[in-house]
């Protein structure tokens, strides 16, 4: 995995194209390290995959039943429950930071986004799909569950019934359907992915940083707040904005 910084925009690239950017615990640790090292000047994080796929999910080596395979499912399954859950919690930290206060995250999704790859795309605030992009969450069909923060974000995006159907069947969701049900923010031709992501990033960063961050925080809190709490959050945020614009504090 590599990163590149351009002013307020940080780009994180999965760079195992020969393995379709399959993920390992090393990937998740690297993602978590990026999240913990963000500075206040970063406003947008773009997550992309090198080559023809965003990410085809777990590296095949992790499916080994051999308990000697470090980081493999067999090794994890033989650990005490509390230890296994703590390990998974650390893995989840590589995904959850993508909705941290102060940043907006954008996934640039081409080709396959399967399993862990789908959950990485779902962890982002916004998703730009190419016309050939396909998202799948096949964990249940493999005797597992999505455990990299994917279930909460999927339900937020498409609702309970649709999320349940997608997770239990493990079926492919193509780009056109993803746009129709709210998984994809927009869908573009494969050749236009970079340009479309760039235009979206430019539009996001055009607004003043303080207003953009407060607005993003409000939209995120609206998912869980009741109307009274959300109204109060809006009042508090606007008061802070007005005070800053007036130079009061």
C-alpha cells in the first residue's frame, strides 16, 4: 500500500494489482497507521486500487485451515474468543477511521470490490463506481460474516431489507444497481474514473474547511440522532460557524 499527498487531499492506493489488491492483516495495519497519522490539514482521503480491480477481498493464503499460517482464519479460529475478538477489533480500525471527523473519504471503485474490498468501499463516505464495477459480500456463503465494519454502513446506505438480502445471498451488485439503491454516489466509464474522482474532490474542497467539516458531521449524526437531538446539533454547529465568521471566537 502506498500514499500520496496533494495539499488537503491524501490518496491511499492498494498496490497489489497482480493479486487484484487482495488484503491481508498487513493491509489493515497499514490502513490503521494512515488513519492514526492524519493531520488537521487533510480534508479528503481517496482510496483506490491499482490495476483492474479495487480489491478482490481476502488474500487466498488467509483461508488456510492450518493453524500455523499467521493471520489465517484457521489460526484465528483456534485462539480464545476474547483474543480473537481483540484481533478483529484491530483489523476494523483500518476501516472505521475513514469516517473520522474532519475528513471526507472517497472510494474509487473499478472491477471487483468483494468481501473485504466491498467493506473498504463501504467504509468511505462516497463511492465513485466505474461501469464494470461489481460489489459482493459473500462471507455468509463461506460460513463467515462481514466483520470489517461493513454491516452498519451497508444498512445506512440501502436499508435493512436490502442489506440483509445482499449479505445473505452474497450476490453481485453491479454498478447500475449500486447507483439505483444508493451504494454508488455516481457511475462513470472506466476511462473517466480518475477525472470523476478529481472533480468530486475539487467540489468538496471548494467549500470553506470549517463549514464543510461541520456539515459532514451533521449529516453523519443525522443517521442516528432523533429529530430533537439533530435540531440541537444544527443549532450548535451554526452558532459556531456564525461566531467564526463574525470573528467573535
